[in-house]
């Protein structure tokens, strides 16, 4: 939990935070709005981390060894590897329920913090490439009939004779 406000108000509320929070899992980030701002950046980083995990597993499924059990991989990666994390635990849990994710549509929503963070980064001229891409990837997941991707395929076909898939 990331709070913004006065030190006096924070100290007054601290017994409540002690009762409901993780030890060392909350703190006063600064004046009014600072807590929400820090949470916004936290969520944008989360977008990038989720995107990296999803893309890694996509390569695993579409790469040289597509029959490798993704659930088994997620389980393995949750035991002493550099990518062991709460997000990898959630990956393992999701794959335990449906190893091929047959029940899901490829639509990823957003809660707004990633967009806010990307706008903030642009306004402050701060490179925020991975997290901004992750936000855009969510938008891409929603467009099943993208004119942009059709045009991209057509342009590649025009200049290099690259294959296009037709309906």
C-alpha cells in the first residue's frame, strides 16, 4: 500500500495499516497524491513484466519445441530461478486450470494506470519504452481486424514479395 498525505495523518492511521498490511509492505510516499502516483508507476512496471512473461511463453509454444509443457515450465521457474515471482505463480496457476488456455479470448483490458504512466513519461521526456509497449500490446489484443496490420502485410508483400494470408 502506497499512501500520500501528511506525516501526522499517516501516523494516526498507522495502527490500521499495521493490522491490514504486510510487514514493510506499505509506506508514506510523500504529500497528497504521491501514493497514487507511485502505485501508477508500479502498475505500469507490472504491465511490462506481464508482457515479458506472456511473450516468453508465446515463444515457448510457437518455437522449436512447441510440445514442451508450459505449466511444467512455469512450475519449474517458480523454484529458485531468477524469474521466480508472484507473477510466475499466477502464470502457473492459470496454466494449471487450462494448459492451452482454450477458454480465453486474446483480449487484455487495462485499468488506466499504464496509460497515465505513458502520458506522464512523454510529458517529462522520460524513456518508458517497455511499459508503453506493454500498454499498446493490450490495445493490439483487442483489434481482431486491424487495418494497420493488414496494410503492414500488404506493404511487405509489395516491396519484398513477402507472403500474405488471405481470407
